[in-house]
C-alpha cells in the first residue's frame, strides 16, 4: 500500500515533463501515451515484477526476489502518482496517491496472474516481451519515485 499524500502544483509540473518523455512500446512502435494509459502500464509492470519476485523466491534467490518486489512497489507508486497528478490537474483538487489503490491493485493482480501463467507454461517469448516492456519503463519509474520522495521530504 502506498503511503497517502496529496499532489502539489510543483509535482504536477515535474510530472508533466516525465509524462511527455514517456513512451509506450507497442508492436515495435514508440508513441506518446495519456496519463491513464501510462498508469495502466505501470500497474501491469507492478504485476510483472511481483511475478518475477515470486519466481525468484521459489528458486531460493531471496535477494533478487526482494529487488523485484521493490520494483513492483515502485511501479505501483508510479501508477498511483500519475493518476493523482492527472486527476488534480483536471479537477483542480488534490487526490491522495494511496486513494488510487482500488484502481491499480486489481490491474497489477491480473498482470501478475497472467505473467505467472506464462512462466508456468514456459512461454519464453511472451515472458521476455513483458519483462522487456517493463524494463523500458524503469528510468521514468525511477524519476517518479524521486518526485514522490522529494515531495514527502518537502512536507517534513
């Protein structure tokens, strides 16, 4: 669960550049995405990283499992942050990031189940595609997590 906090104008501005820079790779084509689509990508990636974490744990790689669990948390936080910023920009209201969990968590759960099924079915091509797509989001995800941390530090 993401620790709730409200989105500020500074965060809206900072995220705007990240959203503009983020692309979603689909069918080999790079294209710009809207905020909801980006949030969906991060929610899906949270599920992917959760599945990889589960698999790493199953084979005894606890350190690696923890790393992927951290990536899953960061992807969930990024999805909630994007939705909160987008909502506050359109509604001129601050919505807490944690309040988007009811949207993000079911999507992440579905992606996790789909990924675990692909792994169990040994569908290496599709597993590689999902992991590659999520790896492509890591730079933006890291920037968003920094924005969240900076905003939390500014509040303290």
